[in-house]
């Protein structure tokens, strides 16, 4: 169609002309499993490209969003003072991930962009003021969103260990807290350098802890060990009446 405006119909041996068609495409630069396209194909397009936002622009955008939410929700200064640290720490995690967690043919999904940065901030915005008891809990929900957006995407143990070490440093540098203090009693029995996947899953925020609640609040799950059997019971209840049961294993990673 690009060169001739249509295709031949092989059954009728007639040419089918396609009219009033606008073709729009989007792509990233070659690399990380993405192949280059030919100049012969590209000549049919008007190429529009833009450079990435600089760090200052990204900080200003997300700082404005987070400050607006904190003010609208009625948080006091002890919470608002954490806002700049949350954005700076997210920027640090994002930049470090882009530079160190590079895509390869076996890890082609290791592509991090502005959307991932925004998902961390959006996750924080799902919470409610009444579910926070102290400013340190704002750090906890930030850490949870960071782990869900970045850490859960990693498929290699070495990458997970690197990300956890980098996150531990970010928490210390920007919030003057240890990662153990953020996790609280969930990992009180272990030093931060020996944390594993199970420990990481112990910090969980969700809005489905109480399926019968009238208001689905996105908040901290106090007892993660009780959540899994509760979800399994609901799944069994669904399967008992559904025409097509779902045979799922609801691990903590799945939840």
C-alpha cells in the first residue's frame, strides 16, 4: 500500500485501491531487541521526534503533581516536607535503572521511561490521608510503588540484588532512614543486606484486602500472611459458581 496505494486481490486478479487512509506509526530507537527500519520504508513518513525531558523538567512536573495532592488532601508540613525527597529519590532510582539495567535479547523488557516514573507517583496518589499515622509511612508507600514498578520487572537475581542495594542507599541519602526502619517489624529479624523476595513481598499496599468494604481504600496490608488464604477462599467461591473456573495459584508475587 505504501508504494502503490493498494493490493491485488489474488482471487479476482484485480487491484484494490485503498483511499482516504492515514498511516501513523510509533517506534523507539534500534537496540534492545528493536530492529532498524529501512530508508525505503521511512521515506513515506514525515518523521517527528523529540528529546527526553531534562532532569529539572521531570522534577518540576512530578513535584507539582505531588505537592498539589498533598495540599488538596490536607496533609500537614511534616508530610509536605517529604515531597521533594520523594521526587528526588524516584529520579535517582529511575536514572540508575536506565543506566544499569540495560535491555538485552533475553531481557528485552528492561526498558524504563517516563511512564515508569509517573506510575510511582500515581501509586502514592491512590492513598488517603486518614491511612497515614506518621510521615515515615509516606516513605513506605513510595518504597512499595518503586518495588512494584521496577523491582518486579527484574528477572535475574543479580539485578534484583543491585536494585535493592541501590534503593537502600537512596532511602538513606534522601530520607535518612534505613530500609529496615521503613519495613518496620516485617523484617525486624533480618539485616537489610540479607533481604529476599519473600521479605520484599511483606510490604504490600492494595485496595482488595477487604472485598466487602464499601470504600476500596488503597492502604497498607497489616497482615500479608492472612491475605493469601482470604484471596484463595474468594477464588474458590468464584470457581464454585463460574461456568469457566480459574485454576490459579495466588502466590504473593501474583497478589
